[in-house]
């Protein structure tokens, strides 16, 4: 019996990567199905329930008949709420018509990269960084140009080095602060120098991924590139509800687009997903305008966990870890183990029952590191690290 012919995929499909956190999650679930207990320190999803006032708003929206299409850019009241939040937290007044509500954070980066990346173009992106950046740049046919984020620089970047990488072919520059996977934060002085230097490169559009903007520690304030007025006509801001409000499964995000780009972004939305879920958008309004005490409690818990996990990682043989300044990730240096990032990830999962993510899942500059998410309980963090210690002790002892 002959096998069915292989489908003739378009060549660009071969350029698509994936998000390794979901691959590891699938492997962890398969092990759990075999009866193994897995502690997940891999996936970047808060373990808290969505605050009840937000859940109730979504429930009520369903009961009240929010069952149909909304405008492609999202409910006007939600776009107004986003504009209010931008004014409150970034101190910049924006037109709600420049806001587009999308199903999660990825569509904004997807649309921005599709809009500016093509064969012959170059896109600068952080490395190690969120893996979908490089995946989508390659899918669109452009050349991905990595911006190295090094531990020696606090997992930030040298703005002069970034500016030196810009060429006439550069179409888009992606900035992510606070950052996934490193927890690094680009502080104001570096962003000021970058913004000033971009005056000499008016052809470069900037995508600023600020999905973790409310997740900073030790009194460090988030600096948004939106604060630099001369960039606003070529700046796209990405943010959303997933991380701050523990709403990863609700799939709700927003993009702020320059007036010259919002119509194209809306067309991409219409051609891909029409509009976000109506009742979820109503819940999003409550998240922004309702009480924020649940967010404060979650951030206080993340801060405690941050210290627990970093202290624990620095006690593991062959491992060291700097204290992250933002998000909920610890990017542990595992070079002292003598193992590759992938080997450590696999041994932790298969031998210790602890899910983590190899640094190479976030780009070639991630070799020698493993990402730990502390979006899990202190109890599980301590238990997981103890299991990791038992895996590493004999490995390091043999070196």
C-alpha cells in the first residue's frame, strides 16, 4: 500500500520556529500522564487565579449577551481604558483610535514584523530573547540581526553597539524590557542614549515589547520608549493582560500604533482573526479600571519567590545566578556543570521531574544558561531545586 504524497508546503513554512516552553510543557504533561510528579519551573504563566472581580466581569458579559463580533480594533470602551492606563503609567496622552485590542501579546509582534520584514530587509532583535521574534523575522523572509544580551551587562544592551548595527536595510528594531527570558531591565540611561541615536536613523521603526512593564523590583521604575516624543511616529508598543493580571488563558493584549500604521494593522487583524473575544474584552475593562490590590499582592509574592529561587540556584553545584530586575524569570548560568543548556534541561526534566527551559531556546547567546520561571509556589521552587541539586552533584563531582 503506497503512502500518501507529502503536502507541498510553501517554502516559508520551513522558516517557522516554535516556542520551546510549550514543547517542554507537552513533554512534562506526557510524563505526568505516566504517573510522574513534575514541578513546572518552565512555563511563563502565573500560578495565581485571575482576580475574582475580573472573572465576574467576564461572566456577567456572557450573561448580558456579549456574544457577537466587536469592531476589529476592539470595543471602544476598552480602547479608551487602555489609553487611560497609558496616561496613568507612562504619563503620555494617546488617542484611543491608535489602540488595537488583539488576542494575546503575539499578534502585535506578528503584525509589526509582517508589516516591515521582507527579503532584503534586516530586523534587529534581542538575543537571548522571546523565540517568536526570530521565528517570525525568518518567516517573513528578512535577515534576523541579533542584539547580544550578556550577563556581564546585566542582560541589558549597549545602546551604542545597537546603533552601530543599523544599516540602510534595517527596517525594524525590537526592544523588550523587562525581558523574557533573562529578567533583565534596560534602564533609563541606556534607553535615552538609544532614543537619541535613533534620530540619525529615521527609516527604522521600533517595536517595544513592554508586556512585563508592571513587573519590576527594588523600586526600579519601568521606562517606556513612548516617553521619547520624537519616536512616537514610528513606535509600536506591545502590552496586554496575560502576565500582570494572571490572564494568560484569556488571550487578551493590545498594541499602540502610530497613526500612519494603525489602518494597516487593522487590516491584518481583519484578515487573521477578525476581532478578540467580546466577553473577554469586557473583563479587560474591569482589569484596568477596577481595584489593583490583587496585582500588588501577586507582585509581592513574585518578589519573595525571586529571592528564594536565586538563593537556591546559587547553592546548586556548577550554577550561579544574578538577581533579576524584572518579569518572573531567573536566567541561571550553568557553565560550571560542564553540560550544555539542552543537556541540563533534559536531565532536570527526565531525572528530576523539573521542567525548565534551555537558554538556547531563546537564541544562540543563551548557551550556558537555563531559564527558571518563578511563577510557581515557594514550596515547589524549593522542592524543585532540591531535586536539581541531586542531579547535578554527581555530574560536577566528576569534573
